[in-house]
């Protein structure tokens, strides 16, 4: 069997006694970087070397998995962890792209640039990028600069639409995808003079700070926008607040982008989450809510220090019954099944309203759509 080792294909005859992890560890040790070795060990589960008997079939499967992982790690080792920078020249790797439909990024990809319905995304595991068109068809892949160059070519060819001057950046919640915000985006575009950018980010895979940094890169590429607004659901609001904090430093005279006008927060956990604290030791919670969820549940005090109170106009829409008890009898006071109304409040808000909606479906409610557009237009619900 052929195995990729240090960039070269080498033959690997099937030894009679590949019956323990040391044989596979020997192959891991040939990987070109120490980080690749560690990632490969973690992904396969060989954090410790303990002789264990495997069947011939199991040994074969582990070799196949190792070969695939080795190829992926070596292929992307030069681009992983790079901060995308349009001003940095990058030699093309000559990637051959076969245009194919994708799911658009479902917890494994985060947007780095969004423009005219197109987006450049970075893979959360390998670090490589891809360029998707408005139908989620992959049109290029490789390094960020390569995808950006291809996008520029397509724009010159007239395949990329220009944005309107008024932009609304929309961020989904924890464990959700941008598809959950589609109805809201359609309403804003059909009834308002906006270009909506429905951002995709791997909410369960990284920290809030990581997502905020990616949001900053998206904003830095919005050269045509004259006005920028935000609509966030749940965790998406913490990402926005963290971005605003990252961009604020009075000592350095640093302040957020001056084009930012208004923010609408849908069911934001502005004061943490009692439910998350109660579930923090639950293995299913830790698995599915990921790093950002654990930050809310276990590290709220530290996270809150890095969340800014917006200096622009912002309004909050909370879900609940309008009276006690709320939709979830296990939570104190009025609530939307996940957050209490009090947990959504934030001093300085220009307006605050409670609507009869649940946390998970607040973004699909027609009444919420109407109130969101009204605030974006006039600063009041």
C-alpha cells in the first residue's frame, strides 16, 4: 500500500505483525511537523502508546484512516493558521477545482469574506479555504489569497453582484446554521433597502473571541458599504459585542467601524444563562454546545469582561409569555424556554420588547421580522 510520508509516496508492505499501536506511531512520527503529529494522534485516539491486539480488518482500517489524515495534514500544513490577508502575495498551489455543490458550511466552516452573495470560508479542522457562489457551489479552494484572486476574476467577468450601500450582517445562534436566519434575511431585503449578509460560523468549534476575529475580517472587506447594521440571534450577539470590545481602546484612540449604525439583538444571553450553568456537567451539553457553550456555562465572568456595551443604537427582542411563569417552568420568571427575560437585558438599550416566541424559533416569527426592520429603519420597535 502507498503512504504519503514527508510529501512523497512510499510503498508500505503489510507486515505480519502490525498488531499494536507502535507500528502506526512510527508512521505518525514521520509527519513533517510536530503539530501535525499531535493532531493526527488526537484524531485517531493514540494519545498513549499501549500495545493492543487488533484484528486484521481493524489494522487495515486504521492504516487507511491514517493515510487519509496524513495526506490532508500535509496538503494543508502551509496554510493552516494563516490570518487571511488580501495584501499578502501568495504563490498558487495550482489546485484543480471541480465545481461541486456543498451544504454551505454546517459547523465545519466559518466565513472569512462575504461579498455579493459569494463567500470565502475556512475549514475549522484543516485551515484551508474555499470560495462558494450564491448557490453554495465551490468555485475555488486552497489558500485565502487564491480564493480572493478567483473572486476578483469572477467580479471582473460580471458574475458577482455589487452590494447596496446599506448592509445588515446577520449572525445565527449556538449550534445553528445560517439557514435558520434565511426567512429573516428575505424579509429585510424584500421590505427594506438592504443587502443582508447571512454569516456562517462554526459556533460549536471555537471560542467567542475566535468568532469575533473572523467577523472583524468580514467587516474589513466591506469596502462598498456605507452603513453597517447587525442582527444577531442568541450567541451571535455575544460575537458582535466581543468584536466591538476588540475594536475599542481609548488609549490607542481605537474605536469600532464608524459605519456601524444599529444592532437588533434576538434573545441575547447578555447576562449569561442559568440553564447553561445547570447543564454544564452534562456530557451531551459539552459535546453539542462546544467551546462557546462551555464559556457561557463555566467562564461567564471572564467572557463578560470582553463584551462591550454597544455605543451605537441597539434594541433587544426577548421571548416569553409576558407574565410568570414563563414557557419553561424550570427557569425563574418569564422566559423563552432557554433564557429568562432578565438574562437578555442590557443597560443602554434604546428599546426593549417581549414577544410570545420561543428561543429556538424567534428568528422565524413574522412579528419579530417586522419589529426588527422597524428598529433598523428608525431605532425603535
